[in-house]
C-alpha cells in the first residue's frame, strides 16, 4: 500500500515538473519572438502613418500585437489538431 502511494506520488510529481518545464520552454520561445513581433508592429504602424502621443502608439501596438497573437494561436491550434487526425 505504501509502495503504491509512493508510485502515485512520483507520477504526480513528474507530471507537475513536466508541465512546469513546458511552461518554461514556452516562455523562452515567447521571449525570443518578442523583438521580432515588436519590429513587425512598428513597421505596420509606420506603414499606416499613425502618429500621435506615445500612449496612443502603445495602445495601437498592443492591439495589433494581440491580433497577431490570436491569429497565431488559432493557426497553430488548427495545425496541431490536423496532426491528431
């Protein structure tokens, strides 16, 4: 009974550690994309000739970044589901 509980505990620990490591790797990936996304957003804002106070620029940049991020999540979610079929 004790050995069985220890095995179950070990499984839970491994599961939690793997989730934490996956999250850490996801954070590293996100940070590596940070500058590239900022550059794309800056180019889009420049192309659209948007000018104004700095906070307007930051709000517009956040909106564009959010749209790009949501589209990326939707695309890659669909992409990963296609591999499961």
